[in-house]
């Protein structure tokens, strides 16, 4: 494993996430958001500086919510079900 990259965060077994996001924080401070083994978004700059500490301190459910918001993928499920977020 590269010393500058944290391991991919995985949700707890039994977590209510069908297809969880993973993430890596690089030595440069960027956050690489992954899904299904592919990088789906790279967050850098001040957004990454704010997001990285939140991800490190959050529980698995909160990590998923943060990553969904970071990718813009958090509203799709609620919109399909007709719920307000």
C-alpha cells in the first residue's frame, strides 16, 4: 500500500447501503471518491480540506451520506420515491 494513501473506507457489514462509496485521501490532500472500484469524483482544494477530516471522524452511515453529497448522488433515491430530502 502507498504510504500517502489511506485504505478505502468500507461500510460495516449489514449497513443499509446497496452499493457503498469508498474513498481515499491522498498525501496531496485530495479526496478520491470511488464506487464499484472506479474513481467517480476527485475533490481537491478547500472542499477536500473540509471533507477529509469529516470523513475520518464519521461513522460508516455518515461517511456514505457525505460521499453521496460530494458526488451529487444523494437526491436520486429520494426523488424516485417522491420524498423530500
